[in-house]
C-alpha cells in the first residue's frame, strides 16, 4: 500500500465509507483524496471515533451541575471531590469504554488493551489512576465458547491492571444468549487530579513542538476503529492480526513519565493515541485549538521495518502518547522519557494553517483541512421505528403459571452465575494495591475508596439490567442510572456524576436505532432526576452477529462521595436480633425478571414501572440512616428480587451466614398477591436495611418524616440458623453454598 | 551466529503449567501423553566477531546468570548457525 | 531510623511502603532509583517493594536482581544491614541469591488477591525477633508467583536454623493446612530469612494492613516490630 494505490469503489467500501460520504470528501478537498487520506477519513468518520449515529441524541443527557468540573468532550470527565487542607480543589477524572469486538476475537489481549486504553484516557488528564471497574457480558454459561472467553477476559483484565498497580475494585458480570457471538467488555477507570492541574488534549501555540512518547509504532490493530464500527461476521475470527498486544510494563513507565512531566510547566496539551492512533490524537488536538499541524513521519519511532505513512497514521500500537510542549521544553520532556526508558521524539510542530500536513521521505503525503475531517464529520439522525411486536414483548400471562414460592427456586437463582458471588473473578484482580480500598469487591453494593490527597471517600458502582430493554429500552436506561445511584447510596454516598458505555446492535436497523434513542432518553431522564450528570462516555454500536443484535445494554457507572465523617456500611447483616426493614416503593414484577429467564427462558413482560421520585426519596433516606449511624447494613433489591437480596444479606453477614425470620410483605404493600412475584419479582426504589432492635422507632420516625415506606419484615437470626420468609424456608448453608460456588459450577464446570 | 537457549523446569520441580497442558490434551482425547513440561526458548543473535568457543562460553554464562534460574530450571544451548 | 525503599521500573507498591514506613511508622523513608550505585548515607533498613519489576518479563525479579542498586544492597546485607522484600521484593531477593529457594507460578495458575492467615514460626530474623512465635496475623496476598520452592535438604536445613519465619495457616485451627495454602508453596511457607536473619522475604503484604479503616493492623504490628529491632541495633 502506498499513497498511490488506486481509489476504487472496492477500496472505498473496504474503508467503511459510503458513496455519499466519499463524494463529500471529494467536495471538501476539491479533489480526490490519496490512499493515505482515504485511510484518515475512514477512521475519523467511523462510528467509533465520530459517534455519527448517536451524537444527534447526546442532548438528552444532562452534562452540567455544581459537581461538574469538566463534562464530555475531553479524554475523561472530571467531578469535584472537595478541597484538601491547603484549600486546593481536587477532582475525580473517570470514563468507561468498550473493547467488545477485540475481546471476542482474542479475549486476553482484547480485555487487557481495553484496560490499558481507559487508563491512558484518565492519566492523560494529569490524574493519578487509582481505581478500575469492569462490566462484562458473556453468552450462556453452557455455550461452548463461554468458559474460555470468561477465563481469557478475566485473566487479561488482571494481567494489565495488576501490573499497573491500579486496584480493580468493582464491576459486574452477566450472561445471556444474546451475547453468544458478541461479548461485552466495558472497562472503567478513575483518577485523582488537582483542579488547577488538569491537562487537556489541545495543540495550541504556533511553533510549539509535537512529541511522540511511548512504544514504537508497529503494524498492530490497523483499522481497529473501523472494525469496532462494523457488523461481526465469521470473517472477524480471521482478523486476528488486527488485535493489538498490550504491554502493561511500558504503560506503567508511561504513566510515571507523564505524571512526572506534568509536575512541570512544560506541556500545552497531551492526548493518548487510542483508537485510530496517531491520526485521531493529532487531528483532535489540533481541532480543539483551531490550529494546524505539520508532522514529519520519518521521525516517528518505528518497531517494524519498511512502514509506510498509511500504516504509521492508522496503527493502533498501544502505550503511546502525543504531547505538545511549550517551545524550548522539548529537551526537558525527552530527558524524563529517557529516564523511564521510553521511546520519544519530536515529530512535528503546531501551525496556524488549519491544515494537517504530513511529510514522508521528502513528499507531502497528507494535506487536508482539519475541520473537514473532525468538526464537520457526518452525523446521522437515522430512521427509528418502534418494533412491530412491541405489544407482544410487553405481554406476560402469569395465570397459566402456578404460584409456587419454592425454596428450590431461591437456591437455583442464587447459583446462577449472574447472581452468585463473583469471587472467582475479583480474586484474580489486585484490589488492595495502593492501600486505599475501604470496602472490598462483593462486600457492599458499591466499592469505597479512600482518596489520600484530601481524605475524601469515593463510592462507585457499574450497572445495567439489559433484560429490561427487550420490551422497554427507556426503562432499561432509567433503571441502570437508578440502580447505580441506589448502589452508591447503600454505602452512604451522594452522587457526583456518571459515565456510560452504550452498547447496542446495528443502528442502521430502525428498530435498533429506536431502542438506542429510547435507552438514551431513559438514561438522561434518570440522570436529571437523580442529580447525577453525565460527564463522559462511549458508544459501541454494531454489536451484532449475523442478524442477532445484542439486547440494549446502556452500561452506567456512577461515582459518589461519602460526606466527611460518615462510615460506609456493607450489605451483610451484623448481629442476631437486629430488625430488618424494606424501604421504598416496593412494586415487584416478574416481567423480564431473572426468575422468568431462569424458568421460561425469555424476557417477556414489563418491568416494574420506573418512579424517579421514589428512587430519589429512598436513596436520600438510606444515606440519612447511614450518616446517623442507624442503618447497620444496606442492600438494594435487584436481580432475583426480595428473596435474593435478603439471602445475600444473610449469607454475607458478619462472622458467617446467619438465619433470618421474616414475614412476607402483604399484597397491599407489594401491589401483587402472587407469592412468587413478591419474592422474586424485581422492582426499583427498594432497599433492605438492618437496624438495632432498640432503634425501630427511630428508623420508622425518620422514614415517616420523608414519606418513604419502611416495612418491618422481621429479624436477623443466629449463625447458620434457618432462612425463613413467609412460607419459604431453606437451610442457610444451602443458600451460601449456591451463592459462593455457583459461578465456578455453572461457568467453569465444577467447584474450584 | 545464532543460539537457541532452551529452558525447562527441573524434573523434580512441580510444573503446574505443564500439568494443565497435559490435562487439556487428555481432555481433547490425546491419550498417549505421559508428561508435559512447559519451558521457554531464548534466541540470541551474537556478534560475528566472536569465535564459536568464546561464544559458547559467553552464552553459558548468560544462561547461568540471567536466562535460567538453576534452582528450579535446567537449560541447554543449541547452535542454529 | 532511615528506610530506603527501592524503586525498580514496574514497582507498584513503592508508594504503599513509603506510606507505611513514613507516614504511619514515622521513619525517615526515601525512594531509591534502581540505577543508583549506592544507598543513601545512614540507611538502616532497605525495603524491596512489590510490583512487576521490569514487567516480570523473563522471570519475576530476575532482571531487577541484576540492577545497580542491588549490588549496593548486597554489600549492605553483607555488612549486616537489614534487607526486607515484600512480594516482588521477595522474588528479587531469591533471584539475587540473598535468600534461598525460588518462587514459582501459583499452583492454581491464577493471580490470587485475598486475605490470608499467617503464623510466626521463628524469632530468627529481624522481622520476627520481637514477635511471639505462634502469633497469628491476617493480611492480604496479591501475586501470581508465590509458590515457594526449595529442595527437601535445603528446606530441612532452613527449618533447623529457624529460617522459615512465616507459614500460611488455617484461621480456625491455627495450623498449616493444605486448604490454607493459597499458592502451593512448599510446607506452606509464606516468608523466609537468610542464615544470619538480616535478610527477610515474604509474599503477603504487611504494608497493606496498617490501618483499621483499611483492612486491619496486623501488618503494622509486624512492621513496627521490624523497625523496633533495627532501631535497637542501630542505637
């Protein structure tokens, strides 16, 4: 391939550009692009880089608020986490990003480089990375590929994060047949940065040098961004060479070198070379500053011999950064890179031409106006259509199903890999490095991290219940935000902001595009109502294999802060005799529930209606109860409903599994007379707490003050006493066994 | 001049990787495998100026000082060209 | 009391060690870059932190063991100075032959991060000299290669001299049990010392258990005992 390769209709199609898009490129340039320029437009106009199908709907998200320091548009969003003792304001920079397609093709490297990419997005802001979470979706546990994909992805995440010394402290993992051919790997990272030391991806100041720092460029992952924007087919398996290989050791050196460089006043801007590599970083940095840039590709450090401009510009070699330094400080930057053993070179300079000009071996190989590529990239408000079978999806006839609240159902649900303890996963992640993890993975509804810089305690949780999206994508988006906010409330934290990773199928299918918009609208509505603005995010479309699109999966990660002096609680019960309360609007529905999936194998029916006022009220009540030291444990109702939540509190009790003696909520308090629906039906806005028996009048008064229902269910029993709710009785040991070993048994085939 | 340094776990050292591979092979229906040991190969390309004897001494030292850990590993050197 | 925390490219518990020895224990702690050919004047204790030195490529700790600062550390140990390696630091010390044995891939072939219970086995080391034998301590492990190996004759000799200083034990019984062994280590060994007792390595992370709010203080007890022992000798 050279600059002279012919631009044929096949070449245009291979680059994922439509005829109309190519005609637009010709119009903007006033000529045909050469082959290198075609590659540049191809990656910059891919769905992955340009958000061309989703951008038209971003206005549905609230992106401002008193907590927001930096909203969407940079490498990561930043929220205010308070001041230190010297009066400096600190921020938490965070973002979530998908690495779905690469992880399906090569699970270890795909997941590892996903973690590497999101860490770079955060430390490029000048933030010290201090926490990771990972939200994973796999096919059915019994699918022949699932076991090796789970093992590879988990190993890859651990391999990268552990080496970087960044604790992986939370996340989630679900299984559904819709992911059999298209798994999801959504990686989240959070870093801490002083507000006046936030770095941005900007290339201003005519004459300032452009520096390349990190690993040398090889032929890895050329056109990864285009791959992430295309439908998956059988050929994708043969695309193995496009998968990049991660080197966490180099990334660790890059992190330390960048943070050391950033302690000085040497840089104008910095950006990670992620998807679309040198092209996206250079174009986006110049675009943000309204500047131009000249680059000499002969100066780019190269790992392979004989590389041509097309490859250098589109390579997705990992662990690389592009920096713009203040003129005269290039040698200072190079010296720090040398200390850390990193490749580094001056490869260009900022101009006022508004154009990107790249030279190679004495020729100009790229010469295009920057805004023609970046700012005015195509955006589509693609056709949307409600699915014709929506009414059928929403219908669920329970009358034909016998109402049997069986203990066996509870054991079976607790042993499902979605619900069972994910200990097998998080024990492979270093979650205690940096000695700041206060609430460990799995112990509470959210992880809690101590920030050394100013003593703040941050809570974080990632959530999405994709089943709800089958019949009601709006509710799916709204529930995802509500659950994430509820989860951080259950450790006592106020929401500061959220990031999202919008995973959907092919947006060119009107029914899918309808679901995308509905889910985004639900996410935005809930984010507004719950005061949790969207500060960053990522869109992953074309999660489709053959004609099967995944369920709408708008993954959300919320970050919150505990008020000073408030100690977090866990989900496990504390002491025998403590009183158990169900707080909030309890309206369980078996529609689209985990129970339904387990017994009928489908997602029919409507989920419990979203009530954002009730969500807000119950979250603030539980925060108040934790702040006042009344609540000794808290756990929200989610997958598997009340019975599963209660069992989890009992199994995770302090000192070992404890029994419970609880009454069933009445039909009046539940909105349903069915026993199975009250036990296993799913609902928002409901939280289980335990309090000392001496504080029953206190919790009831506090709940009455704010008008939130507080339903006394019963009390915590002794260690290993029986688990009893209504007529459902089960030995606690059986529940604990299912919960603790279910994941290994169902996914890995046998207790480990 | 190129040398291949082959490093394997010593026979008395438990090799969990080798055991896992053996288990996987038997799971795939390969019945004739008695034992598996997983090691590593290091390819060294040496300066041409060195004589073969001197090169052999150097490679032996490299293997003993860094490439292999003799407490748990054995090594052999093969000359490719 | 001056503590030198060595920093290799890829170390990632260096900051945790600085916090534990500096902020929590009040020592004068400083980071020493791997390229240094000497230790800071007046160093009383050298700490090798955990992490993935040089990416743990080739073998864990193998490349770090040959770095310039390790030559200085060897001379320091020969003069009787106290050297303490945690996790990757332990691996570096075995690769540098300052401690007997080697650390192999975990028997389960996976990285393991969890709390473990340890029992102090001997007072024959600067780390354990001031801790009652039989004491049980709980702290996290986080490693992929913590499976301690030495041949039987070496292990017997080490046992006889009290060089086995820490073992993984069952929390309930306090005894070394197969089920309490997280990585397949020979004889449940979690930490060892050299013959002289001044070089010690352990896989678990005491520096991650120094505050009640963050996972207990059993690690602090151990590190405080080490600091007390080294200070007493320096005085």
